[in-house]
């Protein structure tokens, strides 16, 4: 979805250049598919795998009975769950991600200007009119 505008513009440029719509669609597919596959692989590497590993760590830490130590290894003392979560960089990355998304969306919503024909009060925090700004209705 994040490359839809680029794909549309590229296809329009090909059509304006004299290509047929099916050929323009094929060219756009061939141009943008490798980038989408690469981006999906990078997201899998950067998001999915650490999330899966973090879920496994939480599962192991939340068990009532700790796993037995392997032969030749010392048994480590069990942390309580709060110590484990607060000491995990993955947890703080998740908190930062959600905080970043919240801040970015709120700042965008506060700073955006309404488009032509859009109700400027449609996305405000108070969609109702305060008492002093009540619209005046004239009876006819």
C-alpha cells in the first residue's frame, strides 16, 4: 500500500508515453515487485523474528517451574517477571514503537489542514459545539 501512489504515477507515465495499459501494468509489476519482496524480507528479519524470539523468552520466563540446567552449566536464579520485562530491550522497543506511532498520528492529526470540501470539525477532539458556539437555527 505504501507504493500504490508510485505505481499509479509510473503506470500513468508509461501510458502517457504511448504504452498500452496492460504493458504499463506489466512494467510496474516488474519494477516494484523486487522492492516489495525485499521490504517484506527486511520486515521479517527486523520485526517478525525478534517478536517470535521475545514471545519464546516470555513463555520460558513465565513458567512456574524453571527448566533444568544442562549438564555442566550452572543453574541461574529465576528473575521475577517484572525484572525480566523491564530489563528486556525488546520490550522497550515495542513501547517506543507504539509511543512513536501514537505521537506521529496525533501530531499529524493536529497539524493537518482540511481538504477542499472536507468538514474542518470532522476530526476534532470535541465534535460537539460548546455552549457559546452553538449554531443559530432560524425558524422559517
